């Protein structure tokens, strides 16, 4: 398999600190070498930039510029035969570019979103104003259309082609939205006991044909602060590590995943490298499962 690694070294629209350093840290921990050892052809990582000529005083506009550049790289990679794209995202705001790349490559995108949080807030429902709590809602077309359109994600992702896995910290507005829309959902409390793979397959397989290609998003905080230290917003519950690995394997076996991402890794808070190893193990489990 040919693998393109796309690095988006921004925490929102800021670079060089916090989670913006996550993509480089994954590379430093041997991601490329481990993929090559499994027999894959790994192209030179592509780094997304935000030139000063495009930077504005508005964060959402800047995020749109980053998303546009990311989508173009992802789309170009997907047009090659037998290709898979792994996006190393500073944080979840950069999922829009990855999903937009699927759309620009003439696929109808679906999304499986592993996250301790929903990221389903809008400007109307947010209680913090934090942009990182909104990107999934933007991808679904619920708000901030300029950000989504900049990524080339038109039309938005349909709720029938969307899933939220592993959440345990949802705001009232997100809970209401999940009740109102037909988004597939498996919460963290439902992933503690054995049998996670079977539950994931039962959840996703009936809707696999709702999209022609799927994006698999992994926010490392889904594993909790013990497995993924350094996160800013730890949630109250989290599934065991092995259950999460089984869940991503079952996801790849249930829907046709063409793009996957690792997001929200802050290496400065990962003193023992535990979160980095978890992220690498999740990426390798995804890629090892493709085609099986």
C-alpha cells in the first residue's frame, strides 16, 4: 500500500507549541519506519503551512485557509491507486481539511469520530467559545459554513454517515443534537466491557453504504489521561486501551476507510511517551487492518 502522511502542525491556527508539535513528535517516534517495516511504501511527509500572506486576525478564516491547503493535498493523494492517507493533526479543528479532501477526490464522505468529546457545538450552543469544540458540527453543516466551504466539503456530511465513538463529556447542546439527528453513537461507558468489536460492527455496518469513503478520526483524549497524558480537557470516563484498539480495527472492517487521523497529541505533557505509543499503536492497527 502507498501511504501519504500529511502533517498539520497547528493548534487551531497557532504553530510551534502545545499540540502543534504533535505531528513532528509522531515522526520522531518512528512512525514512518514502523510502516515501512510492514511492507508499505511511505511517501515523504507533506507539511501544511499558513503563509503570513494568508494569515488574518480571524481564527476561523485562518482555519479555513489551513483546511483548503490540507484538502488539496489529501485529494491529490487519494487520486493515486492503492493509496491511503494518514493525517497528523495538531488538533481536531483540522479534520475539516481531511474530510474535504475526500469530497474533492469525488467521494461522498462519511465520518467515524473517536473522541472523549462531541465537538458538536455551534456558536449558539457553545458555553466556552472554544473552536476545538465545533469542527464535527461544522462538517455536518450546522454552522460556520465558510470554514467548511473553504475545505471543499460541499455538501456537508450527512448524519446517517456519521458516528461518534467513545464520548463521555458532552455539553447539553450536543446531547440535544445527538437526540435530534440520526448520528450513530457508542459512548465510553458502553466500551468498557468485552465485545466492543462486535458492538462497533453492529453499529456501523448497516450504514456503511451511506458514504462511498470514510474518514476515521482519533482524538487521543478518547483514551483518558492515564493512557494519553498531556490533554487539556480530560473526560470522566474512558474505555480500556485494548478495547479502543479493537474498536478501530472493527471500524476499518465495517466501513471503507480511505483517510485516518491522529489528533491532539501534546508531547510536552507526555513525560513517559505513553500517549505517543498509544497514538502509534492506533495508527498501525488501522493500517494493518486495511484489506483484511
